[in-house]
């Protein structure tokens, strides 16, 4: 029988030194030997080979180092690789000499399985070292950023003459006798290409024989427990690690903790003899000999309970299929005043049938305290406690919003008001924003032509509701709630509503019946005031002018459940959902986790929405659900949400002053020289290398930010949650929660994902240069709590000035908490939102501005985005791209955008990425745009017009001067004459001069006079300065 040595290894943190193996590569020191199949005793250590820094090296990431002792034409080697991957017999192997490059083709596979592989090969280079790469792959496949690595099947490369010469081509029984007589080569080391691909010890499987022996040693156990420290993540759900065979089951856990530390450990639960259900975990007090104790209620098992992202308690059922392993991640806060001694206790796991197993715990607390509970080092895994954080769930208001004021049935918030009708639905909604949306006026603009209502049709007639006892409750600075009961015969409609300070109004509407009743329809009627219903976006309609009629129906293929209708300074989004709403995935992952069709509104595809001009004053949105039978006692939830827009005044000064640089992480002084003063640090940079895990280069990031701050510059970082880097130390803990954090899917992708996660995940973005790949997160989970805490830690410890969001994979609850955290730590923090155009088949034909509207109150700038078409008409620019109707301004991305048309909305390209706005910045400064008032062509008071609907002008006005941005959508170059209200500028028309300043790559210098024809080039425009001559 042969023996293998598996060295002990803690989780790697950066650079690690290993011993040398005969000068060829590095290896980890041997620790102990175990018996495995074979006839000889071999000690095989695990080490690091460092043979490649390529992301897609076809040799793969794992190899066996084989030594041949003497000259021979053929040798046999048994490789006890103990592999976690399935079907190794279906994968190819490659053999090279000591150079690791030149393939030796005379190789025959005798017996391949997950425990070992028997090979015969020709050591054509004579005695010495050979490398067997046993997981070679082909890649990247589809693309570098979305690779589709495959493991090719075995290829017969052996020369027929060599095969026959060594009698290796005979039938299997004869061949077996031959190869058993061959000289033996010896495996001297298993190697991974680098530390990150290292599989020891938690991905080295036990053999079937070893597993059976373990079961025989525990004949009555329904399940077995295997304790592990937090830094040895349990990784394999379907295989026992050999490490557990060596140690045995239900052994005492021994650990060392610091005062103040949040200590993390694991229990691996192995369903030894049957599937087990509904595991519960109980704890004893930890007690020392002196009588000091740590109470049992301090323990946490993250797999069984926690706190959801929205503040609701979370209870989870944990079950394990027979033969599988379920890690239980456990945390314990060590009090700062703990006595320095050892504490003893017990952890007990019980299943639904009452079977139980226990593990004793011995935890020694040192006298040294650890800062921040251990959070400063991500590898401590103390940050797992962030999963249950309720940070910033308070009711505090963030700028520029103001506390809610309620006067009877009228609720007032920043720039808007809502009047609650007797039935609990809005009777009127008003906006007080000025037409240019840069200020708030006293005069209201009404949005509704009549109250909103939910109508039930029975026997061809609407039922008549009687409303009872409208009650307001929970009036807090940030929200106010109310409820009402409406009754009609056997039907009851219970309405609970909540309005928040940002303009979000949520209605939970439960319709039920005391007896079975045939319903022809249940529909929501939203009667918009027609003069306010100018534009529309959502439900498959691109942003722009509202059509006179529109029809839409529910379809799971489309990421559509909401519609926005309104004008620049007065509008409202309506979103429909029920009590089973689950946030879908967005962008190109939508179809892997689409919308859950609401049973009430969709009604098996019968539901939808109609929009028609009802009469001269009303545009009616009617959201219907179609006929159904409402059973006695059945309750349907016709929930809906209203977003009242604009959310806030457009802050033009902030827009002009904050000039972004977005490309890598160049020295701050170099960026400052460009005129930019805000640096966005993308992922895949040296100080932020890993996608959505910006904690592993914190010291370098802090140093960079401090240099920028010294130059009066801000630094924001890429950080969001759509996907998570494989370099996150918590990744295996998160995997242990099932599909709570990571959504299940087809797997595949980058080779590390396939080799270490196995299956049931969705592969996300990949950055080969950084050897970084990602897995897609679910729509909403406790990871969002972690995210809020992560931003808090970065703001406090690294000094970030905000975040750059690459699309949004969380809801407005998390967005609100993020803004609270940033506002508290960095009062002038900035958040900008980028989105690629999602109006396509794969993304479910969603408009980004409509999809993310609930989060826009907390955003400072938009960057829309790849695949947006800047040849689109001006109403599309205004509604879909600019952000102005929602209180924002933005920038352009795809191809640098169209700078002439963009300036009509105050938009430029972003420096460092695509396009160069520096010449426009210079023109802004030459005019003195800071402090000017933006009056767009959409404003009925616009002081400058062109006389054409396809050549538009926006004015940036200050006393005595104005900058006029003209953009053309005309089909050819056009000559225009400007109609100008000089008095608004404080300019004497007789002394007015119009100049076109020279702007590099934008326009040549020119001078015009009032009434002159001004040529506007096709697809372009001009930037003019109107001032008063001093002559």
C-alpha cells in the first residue's frame, strides 16, 4: 500500500514562502502520511508550481510532478490525485518534460477515476522530472470577459509503433499484466499553478474505502460533525475531505481568539446514513475554570437565522441530502473584558427527527485586543457579522430632502404633495418644481385629473365601495403611513400605504371575498391630467413623447412591471407587484432569474395595461387583470408603488464643478493637471483589483486617496453587488447558504469557477489580467447588509468620497442606507450610476432610467451608457438619458456621445474613457457657467428658440450674459435665426453680440448679430455666448 502526505496549510494571505523541491519548484512541507491504494509507500506533498501567469494557459492549473529513476522505453505511474471534479475519465491529460512546455505524446491512460489515475508513458528525455497536467482546458471561448472554458476529452496521441513495441495495444486483461511489470515512475509532488488555485487540504477527497471505514467507526450516527476554523473553508458539498478521515468525526474544536474579536468557525454536517431535514443548532455557555463565561445567546449560526436586507428577521431551514456535506458557519463575539483563559462549551446539532450530535469547544482568549472586531483583515472572516447588520435602517433624512409634513389628508415632501382620499388612494398629486426643474415654486402643478381608484367589475358593473375609518399612523420625519378598510357586499379591500420623504408611495392592497364570486375584472385606474402626461417610458416603450394610445401585457420574457408618465417637472411612475415579488436579475442575466409574474395583476397572462386619451383633460392608465373566480377566503394582493417625480431640483452647480476622470488609477497630480477633480477608480486596477470586493488593497487605496485629498480632489471607487469576485474570502461561506446570496444557474465559465465551485452558479464578469472571475448574486439578500457595512468601513478607514455604481443590483432600501452611511461619514460624498442600455432581448427590453427610478433620489450623476444611441431624437435624450426629469444630470458614454446635442442637456463625455470634454470645460470656465441657470428648450419660458422643432436650444443664463447650446437633429445643415428674449438676460438688444468661441474639436470662432442666419451643421450644433457690447 502507498502513502501520501498532506501538509497543513492555513489560508493564504498574499505572499507565502514554501520550501524548495530539488531546485525545480516550490512545495509545502510534508506533515503526515496516510495509506492509499498501491503497493509502495510514497510521501507526496502539495506545492505551488508557478509555471504560468496566463489566465488561459491550456495546460491548466494542476499538475503532478513525476520522477523517472532510470532509462526505460515505457514506465507506469499511479497518480493518487484525489480529485473533486466529476468524470475525470472524460478529461484529457498532457505530459511534458522538465521544461513544462514540450508535449510528450507517447502516453496511454490505463485506469482513470476520481481517486487515482494509472498512466503509462515514454520518458523520452531519460531519467528526471516530468509533468502531468491533469486538468488541461480550452479557453477563453466566448470572450475574455465572459469565458466559456471547456475541458477537452481524452486524445489518443501515442505512436502505434511504441504501443506495439511495449505490448500496450493488447486487450485490457493482457495489457494489465504488461503494465504491471513496467518500471514505476514516482509522483513527488502535486502542484497548483499559484496559491489561489491550491486545492489542499479542503478539496482533496477521501476515498470510498476511507469513507466506509469512517462509517464503520460510527455505526449508529445519523450524521457526523466535523469542526473547522474559519480560515479552512469547507468547500466540497458532495465529498469528504481526506483531512476529516485523518482527524475523525465529532472531535473537539480548539481555537484561539482575541478580546473584542468576532470569532468565526464552522461545523461540517455529513449526512452519513440518510437525508436529514430542518437542522437546528444550540449552544451552551462557554465557561472557564475561574467561573468567567460567555453566554450562549451570543452565538450566531448564519445558516439558520439572521436579518434580511430590509430589516425583517430571517429563519432558514437547513437540510442535507444523504452523502452530502453542509457547512454551518458560526460566529461568536468575544467581549472586550473577557478573562485571559480557556473557555469550554458545547455545540449541538439536531435534525427534525430528533437525532443529534455534539462537538466540544475549547476557545482560548488572549489578553491582546483586536481592532474593529477583526474586521480590518478580511481573512479573519469576522465581517460575516455584517450579513446581519441593520446599519442605517433609521428614519434619518439625507440632503437635499426635508422631513415629511402632514396637514390633515395632505402630505408634503420636497417639491411635491399628495392628498389622500377617503378610500386610502391618492386624490391629488402635485408638483411645485419650476418648469426648468432647478427650483421649487409656490404654485402647484397637478398630476391627476381625478382620484386613483381600484375597481372590481361584477355582473357588468363596478362595485361601490364603502370606506371605513381612514387612519394615519407612524408619522415620523421620514415616513407616514395610513390604512383604510373598503367594503362592498362580500368583498373587502384592505389598504395599507406608506409615503417616504423621497417621494416613494407604496400601497399594499388586499382584496378578498367572504363567498365565491365571479369577477370580470379588477383594475387600477390612474387618471393623469392630460397636459401633464407629455412623456412616457416603460412597459416596452422607449423614453420620449407619449403615444396617444398604448397597450401592454404581462410577459415573463420582459423585465417590465412599471411605467412612468409625466412632464419634466411633474410626473409619476406606477409599478405593479404582489406579495410574492422577488427582485429579478438585471442586465444580460435577466432571463436566468426573471420577474415572478404577480398572480393578481398577471392572472395567468390575462392582465396588462391600456393607456388612452380618455377625454380632453384626462389620459387614463388602466391596469387590468381580467376575469377570474375569487374563492371564499382567498386574498389577492394588488400592490402598487408610485414614484413622484422630480425627486429633487437639478443641481447644476454641482454638475459643472465636479469633473470626472475615469480610467485606471494614474497619479492624482497627473489627473489634476487635466482639470478633473473627481477620480473614479474602476475595478481591475492595482488598488482595486477585484470586482466588487475593494478590501484586499485597502492600504494602497488609502495612500492613493490621501494623495488626492492633499490636492483637493475626490476619489470614488467601483463597488456594487451584481456579482462578487472569487477572491472574496467569504465566498465559500456565502455558497453554504444555498441560493440566498448566489443565484443558482448553469455553472461553467472561468476555469477556477468550475474547479472550485463545481456547479449551480451563474458565471459573471471576468478580468483575465487580474485572474479575477465572478459569480452572480441574487436580487436581494443579506449580502446587501454586508455591502452597506463595507461602504461604511471604506468611508471611515480608507477615506473614499463615494462610489461608482455599474448598474444596480439592489433596491431603494439599500440605496437609501448607502446614502445615509456616506452622508454621515463623508458629507459631500458622490454617487454616480452607469448603465448600459438594457432595451434588448437578453435584458428584457427595460429602460434603465425607468428600471432604477426608485434609486435615483440618492444618485448624484448618471452615465448612460453603452449601446445608447445618440442619434436618437431629442425626447429620447431628455427622458431616457439626461436624468433631468428626475432631478439629475448626466454624461454620455458610447463613442463619446454627441457633444453638441449633449450640451443641450448639459452632458459631455467622461474624461479618460471615451471622448475628451476638456475643451468644453475650458469654454464653461471662460463663460463662467457656475451659478448660471439652466433653461432648457422644454421649458415654456425658454428665452432662446430656433423656429424649428429639430434644432433646439438650451440657455445657461446669468445676469448680463448667456451661453446657448444649440443641437441639431435636422436631416441636413440648416440656417436658423434665433428668437431671443434679451430682457431675461439683462441685455440691451441694440448692444447684443453673439459669439461662437473657438473650442477645440467642437467649433471654430465666429461672430453673429441679432437677426443673422446661423448655419447649424448636420448632426452637430454650436455653443454661443450672448453678451452686451461695451463699445
